[in-house]
C-alpha cells in the first residue's frame, strides 16, 4: 500500500513534470511547429531590431520600449537556461545557436540602417546611446532581479502577465542595435560597452534562472531520474558554478566602469565649480560639461565679453590636483536681438 508521503512525492513529481512540459513548449524551438516558431522568431527579431534602431536614432524612449516588447530574444536565452538545468543537450545547442545568431542579426540591422543616417549616432550626441555604452554594477543588479522575475513567470503560468514588463525591463535588442550603430559611426569602444550591457543581461538571466529552478525544485528532476546520483550531483554543481562564473566575469568590467564613472562625475563636478566661481561676476554661463575620449573634458560656456580670467581658472584647477591638460574651456559669444534691433546678452 502506498504511504501518504509517497503519494505526496508522486503528486509533486507529476506536477513538476507537467510544468516542465509547459516550460519546454514555451522556450524550446521543438516539436511539430518548429518551422512556424522559427519564422515567427526571425520576423519579430528583425522588426524589433528595425524599430529599436529607429528609436535610438530618433532618441525616442517610447519607440525603444515598443521594440523591447516585440523582441523575442528572451526565448532562446531562457531556453539555454532551461536546457542547462534539465540536461537537454540537443535543445541547449539549438538555443545557444539561435541566441548567437539572433544577436548577430540585431547588430547587423543596426549597422546597415546606420548607413542611412547622415550624422554619426554616438554617445556624445544621442542620449539613447549614452545610456547603453557605459553599463555599471547597477545594471547587473537590475538584470539579476529582472531575470529572476522572468524565470518565476516562466514557471508560474498564473503570473505570466508580468512577461511584458520583464521584456521592457531587460535590455536585449536595443544594446545590440547600438553596437551596430556605433560600429558604423567609428566608435568601437562604445560598441564594446553596449555589447557588455547585453552580455550582462544574458548572464543575469542564465544565473538567476538556474537559481530559481533550484529553489522550485526543478534542478532535482535530473537527480531523481538518474541512476548515478553522485555523478548527477557533480553535474548540477558544475552548472551552478558555471552560472556564478558568468556573473563574476561580467562583474569585473562593470565594476571598473562604475568606478570610472564615479571618478568622472567627481572630476566634472570640480571643474564645474571652478568655472562657475570664475564666471560668477561676469555674463558667462556654463551650457554643458562633457566627458570625451582619452579622459578629456569639454566645457562649453556662452555669454558676452569680457572674458573671465581663464589663466586663474586653470591655476586654481591645477592647484586642486586636476589634470588641466585634459580640460578644454570653450567660450562662445552669444547675443539675442528683437525686432527693434535691441541686443541683449545670452
């Protein structure tokens, strides 16, 4: 006679197998309709890449969000995670290949459409690009949280309505088209930054997905079905170590990027303070302070003559420890006129 505990275990086993089947159908490109699944994936991916490129070029946040909702790239990434947890090598290879091919296609779309844009699409002139070429640790923390939500939504069909929000929160296609746009504009360093953001999100989805699967007990399905329990435990340990290593790999450059951004913000704040002090009794006003390549900082100042004591500004900045050789002060005379010909300062 079957004991109550055995009945509970059998019920849980059956329930998990049913959920696994649901998840497999949701993320794997497999079964009788595999051709239709591939057609849908590539159609949506190319359209999402085109929409994201247009949104980035036009600096339209709403358009970029629309591309995030349409983009289907989350599916092969979650498929990679699920196949790793379940030990499904065939679907693992399929998902990884589709993820890489999809990423390359999105980059290509960004590059090709960038050829049609007259002006370079770079961080200095476009806020959408600037927000994606310098990822930091905050982006990793956000990606880990969003990856966890996406995995829970995959397991729990009753909360799958959160998936559109996950698609918006996790940045996949927009960084890839930014890679293409910045490569076409001759900015490989910015392209690497956008690629790092994409890899950060992928690593977060894989790592938190494996963790969530473990918490819900799905990683034990292989162990319970295996004849060699010890070997399966070692495989499961290697899976978690691999996911943790992915997060650590992206954490290094993200930490450097965060530290560099903090240092840059501090330096820009000091520069702004010294220029503001020098221009306090004049008709000059700072318009922008921009960090550029090679650690250069460009300060744009508009107003009317006479100029403030520029040499004194540089002397004060040098005395505070700032590298004045990397600071450019640009003074632009500016006047406004009315219909009577009256002239006022900017």
